[in-house]
């Protein structure tokens, strides 16, 4: 399995505690762990040439990620995001601007990475918030060769445009959204649509030609609209939620892995749900747990 990931690496800050993260990086870490092979996954990002950045780079290497396309910037610092959890343990963020991953520059290393054929290419919306990184992503999208083009919206504040969202939806064949993000899609593209989830997912699938649309519903579980129909998975009710940061990223990593492994729709949802349900019982989006027994059940 060969994977290319584009997007932010940052530190989630909980008071005086720093936890490495960023949606694409969380995704990359979990997927790299599932693959279990050195440098099968390449990450395209940027870090500051500072203490936090060097620490993040070393962590990525320990997780067997190919870091040749992670730039170290002497001009822009490593990113931090202040995390606030509401009473339902749902996070909100204040994300610094003028930081390294806002300035991912297309270079020779990135160009070389596009010579390969990939099973998965992953990107999100947040990493496109400013022109430098957005322009680099456009060049990558023009050239990348991948069986599954996975888009996890990662909606944050007002860091999006309808044009960027439309370009992404027209490019991909796998979409992962949560309820809030689905509401944004409805507001921008289907403002008069009043029907149920199944119908709106079917409409998005048809209009943008997306074979797989995954929707996470928090405590209500998740669902999948594929070319074979509509599938649902209930969430367990007996889980003590500690922190939902990174849950959606681990879910997306698991579904991506399962797609490449040709699992059936019901099994994809079950596997991704089991992984995410364990992540939310831990502090931090990349905290390791022994997931191999779950993996062995399905593969």
C-alpha cells in the first residue's frame, strides 16, 4: 500500500499540555500504523525549524512516515492550536495564522513524489486556507495518480470558499464529512433542500460523481452512501468519552485502509467505528492503543 497525504501538522494545546496533531497528520499516523511498513506513507507539509518542529519531524519518522516532503521553514514557526472542549467533549479551536503549514511550497521533493502511483491520496479543506499552500495543492491535484482520492473536509471557522470546496468535491472519489460539514454543503449547494440524510447524500453523490460518501454522526453512529446503497452503523452507548480530538481522523484512516483492502461496506463502517471508539477514550488524537486485535478481525 502506498499513500500520499497533504496538509497541516500542528500542536493541540490543552492548557499547558501540548499534543501533536492536525487532521492530516493524525490521519497519516493512524494509517501508517495500520500499514505497518516503513515509509509506505509520504506526508507533504511544513514545520518551523524550531524545537516543536524538530520534535514533530522526529515523531513522524518514528511512526514510519516518509518525511522527505515535510519542509522545515526558517521564516515561519510550527503551528499551535488552542483546544477548548465543551460539555459534550466536542472540541473547538483557535488556530494561529502566519505559520509553517500555511506556506507549503511546491519543490523538487514534492515533484518527485508525484512520479509514483498511489493507493490513496488524502487532503482536506483547512490546509487550503491561504494561497501558498492552496496553490501547491492545486499543482499536486493536477499531477497525482491515486486509486482513492480521499477528502476529509475538516471545517474550521471561515477557512473555506465555495470554489475550493467545489473543486475538491469534483476531484475526489471518497468523501468523509461530519454533520456540521454536511450542513455547510447543503447551505452552499442545496439551500432549499429539506429532505433526509439518505437523500442529500444520494444527491451529492450523483451531482459530484463520488462513489463513497461517509458521514459521521457522533453518538448516533455513522453511515455510508456508496454505489451499492445506503449503510448505517450504530455507536456504542457504554463508552466513557475522554476526548474526541482525532476521532474523525482515525475513522477516516481506517475506512481508507479498508477500501484499499476491498472490504464490504458494512465491514468498512464497523472497522472504522471500532477504531474511532477506542480513540475517543484517550487524551489526544494520536495516542497509541493496541488496535491489532481489531485489525485481525477484519483482515
